[in-house]
DNA sequence: GTTAACAGGTCAACGGTGTTGTCATAAGGT
DNA sequence: ACCTTATGACAACACCGTTGACCTGTTAAC
């Protein structure tokens, strides 16, 4: 057997499938993203993807070694899209707020890719662009190098971590997710005040707040703390 | 068919399996945790768990409706273990700092389980205890209800999210993790200053910072922003 | 043009997964 | 000692990712 996966630029023969589709890395990624968007996370399997493409599932292994590789390719594409949709204004805090929310939304739109890629450093094109861009925003804002890196690190990891968390949650089967909402309304909201005073006192707030992601709140806290440090000129406290 | 799952206290007949094991919810959870820790996340399947228990896989459905239910039970057990090791002092910021680090460490100590359970609401005993405790710390500190809930939510989710993120990373095969460190030293540190000025300027900081978790930094930022709001009396700004 | 090589699509199979309907049996209340 | 029924066992279903072998249309070279 010759090498199964051939790098994109080495591909010469564009042979159509039985159903007349000419495969390509791009087409596969596009179709995968469409599948996820239209029919949910669970709709993405090699077999379904093959079917949606009009090709035998095993054909995909001519383009990607494993499903993992496909996921990383999708993730990189997502980073690129998010970055392209973002227009910095020069106000560092507003720009990072906007970028954070955009990246988070992008992750939520493609949960499986988000979960898989959150804890990996790919070193691919779009990822490098993102690092350079975010570091630029922070350094231009006046953060000294060590502090800029520290805040960059916290910002990115917080974003990835929440992206994966909320994605994993949203990827739950519909029934399971509704059951979770019920837990807050039924179990927690009914705890008696004498045994659980704090929950009882805030039950209404809890039932409401827990329905949404806390990422915006967490991001706001992070940026506001960073702003405070910048104002206090405490930025260069450490050499990290 | 009678109801498949019977609540624990309604169980009367302790019938041993063919291999002589007497099943119970506790034994199943214990065995599942052991399986995850010893052989990795992928080792946990209904079939493997059944085998490890010395029982037919389908027997487990007498104790848990789905694998989901099993995951929730595992998650709750982990929460309980962490909470029991924590002693509050009355200083809300120090207490939450300590609790955050403990929970994060607990997640890292059981990486595979942490990844599985991070995004679930269990509604079980230990989780309820944790909610009540953390809300109590915040309300006693003087945060009004809406703000207490908002900060509770951000605190907990950030903790779970980073726990899962760092766990997933630490659970990578050794070779893969070293390869990631190399990306920062080789790929990023070698980008030319004219195309990637910000990365080039901070390469040394990056290579150092990216080797560690940014959770302590993120937690510190969160708590410091919360403290600022408490001081400014801005706590009741929103009704949530 | 003809031809020969081989990239790339297809097929069938392997071993895994969660889950369920049905059956058998031993435990425990009476 | 009996009868009910809880609960474990079995077999089957429909999926999953992945791979080795096969076949054929495309393409480059002549």
C-alpha cells in the first residue's frame, strides 16, 4: 500500500467519487462544519461525513490520518474565521472583550472541534496570527512584556477553557441538558432555608444565572483586574 | 418490564454475580474511578466496567439509567473528597483562593475523571454542599445576592474549566506533551522580528510562562476584581 | 494516440461502543 | 416452604473508527 495520506499540494489526480463529487481537504472541512451546524455535534462521524460528501467513509483517510487530524484542521479554520471577523478599534479592553466573545461564540458553534483543540498547541498559521495579535494589543496598551505575557496566557487559557467547558455542555444530548436546567429549578430551588440558607436566599438568582455561560462575567472580571493593574502601574512587578 | 433502575434504599436483594461479586452503587463508582485512573479515560466503558466488576455490562443498567448518570455520580464523589480537605478561615478572599487551588489540584490528581465531570451539574449531595458553602463565603463577605451568585458562577466555572483544561493537557501521551513544549521553543521562538514583532520581543517570557498552568494567575485576577467591586460598593449594580 | 503507473475511491471486515427485550433464578417476606 | 419479584445474564441491534485489499480512471511520458 502506498502512503495513505498525501499532502495537499502533491495531489494531482482529482478523481470523482461514484456519485460525481471531487473531494478535497477544503470541501471535507466545509462539509464537516456544515454537518455540525445543521444537525448538531453528534451528526459528525466519519460515516455520516462520508455519506454527506457522497463518498465512501474510508476515502476520508486519504486526506486525514485520524478524525483527530480532521478536528485540528477544523479548529484552525475556526480560529482563522474568528480572527478575520474581528476589527480592532485601538481600545485594548474593548478589543479583547470583543475578541474573547467572538472566539467563545466560535467555539460554541463547533463544540467538538473546540473540545479537542482547547488543550493543544498546534503551531499552525492561524494560531500564530492570534498569538501575535493579542500580544500586540496588550503591549500597545502599555503592559510591560512580562505582564503582557501573563495576561495573554490567562486570557487565552480562560477563553479556551470556557470554550471547551461550554461546548462540552452544549454537546450533551438534548434530554440531558434539559435535565440539568431542571436540577436548578427543582432540586436547588426547593432546598429548605434552615439547612441551606444561602441557596434558599439566592435560589431565584441561581436558577436564572446557571442557565447561561458565565464566560462573559469571568472575562469582564479578568479584564477589569488587568485594567486596574495597568492604572496602578503595577504591571512590571514580576519578571515572569 | 418493571422499572429498570431501583433507588439505592429500595434495594433489598443482594444477589451476587456469576463471579461472586455483590454489586452496589458505591462499588461501581469506586471501580469506575480506579479504572479511569489506572488505564485512562478511554478505559471507561460500560463493557470494560462490567468486566472489571465481574458482572455483565447490562447489569449496570439496574443501577444507572445511562452512562451519563454514572458520570454524575463519579463527579459528585470527587467534589466531596475535595471539600472535605478544606478548612475556611473567615477571610473570604484567602478562603476562595485556597479552595480554588485545592479543587484545581484535586482535578489534576484525577485528570481523567476531571475531564469527564467538569461540565455536568449533578444535583447530588456533595455538589449541593459545595454550592451552599461557596455562596455562604461570598454573602458573609458582604456581596449582595445577585453579585454573589454571579461571582460564584464565574468562580466555579472557571475552576472547573481550568481543571479540565490542565487535566486534559497533563493526560496527553508523554511524547505529545514534549512536542508541545518544543513548539514554543522552536516554532514560536524562531519567528523573525519583522513579521512577528510582539512574539519575538516576548519569546523568552512565552517559553517560560506557557510551561505552567495559568490558573493561579486567572484566579488571582478574578478575586482581585471581585474585591475591587466589594470595596467600591458596586456589588448591587445589577439585579442579574 | 497509446500505454503504463499509480492516486485515490470502494468494499468488506474487525473489534469496539451504548443500550434494550427477554429470560432465568435466587433472595426474602410471608 | 412458597411465591413474588428484584436483579443478574444473554443475545441482539445499530452504530462507531479504522484498515487492508482491490479496482479503475487520470495523467504523464513516449
